[in-house]
C-alpha cells in the first residue's frame, strides 16, 4: 500500500503495510516531495481561513478533484517503483522509528511558556509537546524544528531546557564521545582508542607530545573541526589517522565522478552526482559522514526499541550524536544496562541523568 508519508500513516493505522512515496521521491531527487497540486477553491479558502477550517467549508466534490490531482502527480513514482536496499531501509527502519519516537511526546512544565511562543493546537496535549522529524534534507540528517521549537538545538544557556522534564522518573542522555572523528576512523581504517578522549588523542597528533594541558585540549577541538569540515592540512598527513582519512576522501571523490554516485554504507542510498551542484571532495566527504551518522543512529534506535518493548521507559529525543530516554526505575537496572549495551556497541558514550533537560549530570 503506497502512502504519501508513511510516518504520519503509522501514527493512525500502525498495523497496515505501507510503502512511503516521500522516501521514493527523496531517494531519486534528494529533496522533499513538493506540494501537490490543489484546486483553485482550496487555494482561495485556505488563504482566507487556514487549511484546517477550509476543509470544513469546501464541498466533497472539490476534495475529490484535489485528491485526483495529487494521485496523477505522484503516480509516475508509484508505477515505476523498484525496491532497492535503500527503499527497504527507509520503509523498515527509518520511518517506523521516527513514527514511534514522535508519538511519545516530551513532557513540559510551566517554565516552557516563558521561552516559546507556539500554537498549542498543533503540538501540545496532556502536558506533552510533540515534534516532527524531517528526513528529506540535503545531507539526509533529520531536522526536528516544529511549531517554533527547534528540538535539535535547544540551548543550554538561555533556560530553554528548563521547560522539559521527565514523565517517568528521570531523563537519561547517552552522548557519543567524539562521534565524527570516530566515524571517520571506522570508515577510513584509521585507529582511535575507545578508552581515551578523541580530543586528547588528536591533541597528541597536533602537538607531538603525550602531555596535554587544558589549552591544548581546547585547541585540539578547534583544529579537528577545521580538518573535518575545511579540509585536512598537509602537515598532518604524516599521521596515519589523517593520511587514511585523506585517502578515503580521494577514493570517494574518484568513485563519485566515475560512477556518477556513491552509495552510503548502511542504507545504500545513492548520492547522485546529478542532484548536487558545485560539489567538492570535502563537501561530498561531509555529506557521506553525516549520512553514515544518520543511518547508524536509526539502525541502532530500531534495535533499542526492541529492548524497550513492553517497558515503560521510552525514547523521546534524538539529536545527531545523542539519544534522550525518559527512564522508569521500575524497568530495572538490567534494562538500563541493556540500553547502554545497544547504544555503545560500536562507539563509546558519555551518560548523564537528571529530572529536567537542563539539569543533566554525569552518571
């Protein structure tokens, strides 16, 4: 059964088998499914009264006409559909995981309204706010900016996080340590020690010393950011980590130009040359790393839901390099250990806990 947005369909009728048209379009075009054609009647009344109210006014015959127009617009993508590995991953891993996560909601308190001015009809119910993840982005990284709240970038220093709290007993955040440098090592064959901070290890490379002070550590973060996103400085290529990373960048670029695409590691999504203008080796590398991050995370979150099946604890927020869990003590220590085992199976994590999103402290 084809549906325009599987994530939304699963929130209403989760028992039915769906194939997501939005994913099909995105995998071909690397952009969101465009707004589908409507009738002049819809356009007029929606501008005057808003989409929700207009639906009560417009005759059913016009709704039927609009649905016919939509079907004709999307039919080519349905009729020519051939399932590949990437479609399978989007349908079986990404969209069900997103639907499950957005359905949980994030409990808010009285402090919330001091920082956010939102339309409560859209996303608040029973003292919980609900976000919405958009995965049809240039890099493939889902964003969660909904109803004036950017859930993916809630600030630490403005009090915004004070308004979010645990619905169960506590919030537990599991944050990947040095995530992108470790992903690069995994993909390129470089080596990083799991037991030592990435930025300490990088500092040893940059400054050629085993004794790293606070200033070196801080500078190491800045330099690593520059190497990852601005291009690797030739003077660091003497180190195996950076040498292998540069070789990987070169090979990725060669394949991209020879084949006209490169495939991501897990979902096997094609980053098609025709879909990207002004591509450079470094930009392609950055997109590829972010694609791996996203695909790895959602494959891991899908496994994590298996651990939480039948439990009261729930996943309430995903932010690129971390996952936030609303944990119920009644689920037991063994559940927490199982959660940690899944999240940290390949990359080391730092764990924090607290009753509000702003009060998280190292566990």
